[in-house]
């Protein structure tokens, strides 16, 4: 288990159980904890470790032991396979380089079959398409044509035979582990508004105040999802989806039940949850240098190069961006939302990254800074969606050329005046000011 950290609705675990049943053997779950992961701090590690801690008794109730490994997975996982005499290793799927490196490295070292199951996408990435897709419009029909086959209910995971290998997991001292990750990552503290774990994820999806449970929220999605003054019009599910506490397929199946009443909202949500999210996985899987300008289309590289020498009205350093010290109160508010709350509103993320392009010395620097900040502070960061979001904003991937202008060239432009036309900028800035004050006072 790596990217999909849950017991229910998990195709990788279901596949492992089905294979074990064929062989008449028990199942164990292994999770390898690394101490450094793409700039993750206490915010992200705390969320993850707390989620794993909540998961352990759920596994135990099904007779599935959890081996919590620490260190280099290329060493620990093959060793565990050997020690337990496992006949098969199953992993979930990850499109990012480090996840690919781990999986390929482990595959090369073990002598038993190794199955990779995409438990993170409704249509498995390699089934949806066998190549890099150009844009949403090219992947959408491919995904939609396969939804009748893949957008289905999950089977129940049944209790497994008692664990019978001579090797049993060491007891985990969760308090000590948590203390360790919180101390190491203390520069970016945890947030309180988002409780980890698969039960909390289901509550956020369909509990009384959840996105689908509260019909008022779902009803607002269509009209208000691009209005950062109405944050709960969004589902707020991205942290759960990122850590795999919630299956996107579960979210999609539940959302689809509401189609008769909230057609436009449900369709809009499924477009983001399935098409846009799976397009991001498609891109990162098929484009290993996904976070580099070299991965942009020719027209985008060309236009950014043509405008490399354009005079910038403002140029900020990484530190100024990080501290929210630009001349633009809207940008600074979005940055504060991310730094303190750990989840910037989706609409603001586009504006935020595009302004980093406008106010950086070069597009390379802009991309580097935006990814670094995104990964450091967003609870849902270090995700294919994040690399695509930054590359879309700065390098035009999955987008088209627009009217040419300074610095941006033909990359789509966004500005303060446009935001003012779309939503109440003052209200958003005031909302974030109050939010940050509440967080600092320990009230949110
Ligand atoms: P909802 O609108 O409720 O969407 C539901 C789910 O659909 C999301 O959780 C997400 O999984 C998916 N989704 C929504 N919008 C997109 C999109 N544009 N592309 C791909 N999938 C989408 N998303 C992340 O999960 N992690 C990131 O680190 C991240 N960084 C981003 C950086 C930039 C610069 C940009 C422009 C976008 C980024 N996004 C990222 C995409 C998007 O902004 C977030 O997924 C969304 O705001 C999460 O909030 P939500 O779950 O409430 O959204």
C-alpha cells in the first residue's frame, strides 16, 4: 500500500485478497514510511500517519496485519517478501517519478510475481489511453466510453484467513512516530479543519454536512465553484483523494446518484473528479519530466522563449512570494490561505500560479517556485494534479494559445480586473484575513 491508504473501496487490496483466496493463503499489508518526501512537512506527514493509525484496527478486524516499514522501500519491501515467503506482491499505482522508481526497483529485486493495480482512477490509466493525451477534449471520450464498465459498485472485502507466516509485524508506537514526524516537519504545522482517515473522508463526502450529504452544497457547485468567497461550494475532498483515504470511484458512484436532481452540479463535479484528475495522471505517467518546461508543447516553449526578455513590472524572490509580500493583496491572501489553511481555493490557484509567471525573472524560476510552494504548503500537494496545475498555468499544457501579450506570450492570461468581475475580491481578502487570525488563535 502506498498511494491508496484505505481499507474500503480499494481495488489493490481487493485484488490481493482475491489472489490470496485462489492460493489459499492469508494477506498482509505493508506500508513503507520514508522520512523525506517531496518537501512534505508535519502538515502532510501528520495527516498520513494519523490516517494509517486509524486504518490499522480496520485491517486487524479482517485478520490483515499491517507491516509498517521504515527506510528505503527498495530494501525493506523485497526483504519482507522474502521473510514472509510471500507468493505474490500487489501494489497500488502511482504516476510520479519517485513512485515509479520504487515500484520498478522493487520489481527488479523480487522473485515472485508483482501486480500493479490502479486503485486511484476510475478507468485505470493504461486502459484509458496508451499515450500522452493532448487535452481534456481528447481524453474525455476515451474515458466516457469506458465508464459503463468501470464506474461500478465495489465488492465487500471479506475477513481473511488468520495470518500464519512465522513473521509478524512489530508493534507500532504511533505516539512516538507522530511526535517524530511532527517535530521533523514543524516548519509547516498541521491543520485542524480536515480530520484524516477513511471514516472522516466518507463523512466529508456524504455526511450531513458533507459535499453530497448537504444538498445545498452540491446545488451550489455548478454556479459557485469558481467563487472563492463561497469555499464550501467545492467538495473539499482533495486531501482525502490525494492520500487515498477516499476512492474517487466511491465519490463518483455516490455523486452520480444525485444526477436526477442536481444534473449540472453532478456533471461538473464528475468532469473534475474523473476527466481532469485522470488527465493529470495520464500526463505524469506518460511524461516522466512532467514538472519541467521541456515537457511543454512546442508552441508554449516558443512563446515563453520569445518573451523571456520582456520587462517585468514586478519581480519577486522566492522568499517574497513565500511570505506573501507582493503588491497585490489578492495574491497575498491566496498565499496566506495556502500557508495557514493548507488548501487554497481552486480558482485562486490559477491566478496565483499565473502571477508567479508574471512576476518571476524567468518561466523556469516561476515553475520551480510555484511547485515548491504548492508541495510545501498544500495538504493535497505533491500530486499529479499539482504538477499539471502549475504546468497548465505557466506552460500551457492541456490548453491552447491565446492573444499574445508581454511576458505570457500566448499563455492564457489572468488579471486582478478579471477576478473583480467574477467575484467580490474584498470579501475574499477579508475572509482570509479572518481565517488566518482564527487559525493563529487556535480557533480553526
Ligand atoms: P473540487 O472542485 O470539489 O474537485 C473535486 C476533485 O476533482 C478534486 O479534489 C480533484 O481531485 C479533482 N479536480 C478538481 N479540479 C481539478 C483540476 N483542475 N485538475 C485536476 N483535478 C481536479 N489539485 C490537487 O489535488 N493537488 C494539488 O497540489 C493541486 N495543485 C494545483 C495547483 C495549481 C496551480 C492549479 C491551477 C490547480 C491545482 N490543483 C491541485 C487542482 C485543483 O485546483 C484542486 O484539485 C481543487 O482545488 C481541490 O479542491 P476540491 O477537492 O474542493 O475541488
